[in-house]
C-alpha cells in the first residue's frame, strides 16, 4: 500500500506500507508487514520491519521486528522485540546495514579474538 497523506490503521492489515508522511497504528491496529514512512506511531502491534525518520512506541504498543530510524522513542509500557539501528543526521545507507539477529556466545566459549570473559 502506498499513501501520499497520513494513514491511521485501526484494523488488521497484511502487507507492506509506504507513506510520504505519518503512519499511526491505533490500539486495535495489527500490521503484519514492513512500514516505510516519515513518522511512525504505534499504539497497536507491528509484526515486521520499519524504516522511518521517527518511530514512537506508545504504552501498549509493540513492534516485533527491526527498526531503522533517526529517532526512536519507547514510552513506558511500550514493547520492542528485535534490533534497532538509530542514525543521526540522516546519514545511513540501507544497503550497508545488516539487521540480522546478532550472534550470541556463552561466557566461556572461545572466539576468534580470544576467550569471552565474564
């Protein structure tokens, strides 16, 4: 879905959203897909990635996915599960950012750099 004006979602939406301005996912809104917008405000749920200048997760809002933004705001009660890349001055290249989950190692597992310490 593409929108040149502000978009407010209060129902279920499966698919990707690209908006020139604001996208608001209301308390009863559920989006399963990616969002690319100037400003994203979440009161409901987003299952997917977002690329925005500003991302706000309000109380009861939840994002399960990756966030790429210049500014990330999570209010008390908001939930975020995933990885975020926050950039200042709009200086980032989407093609150079790897949003895959980071690798984890146990505290005593050997790494290429040496032994992980406690």
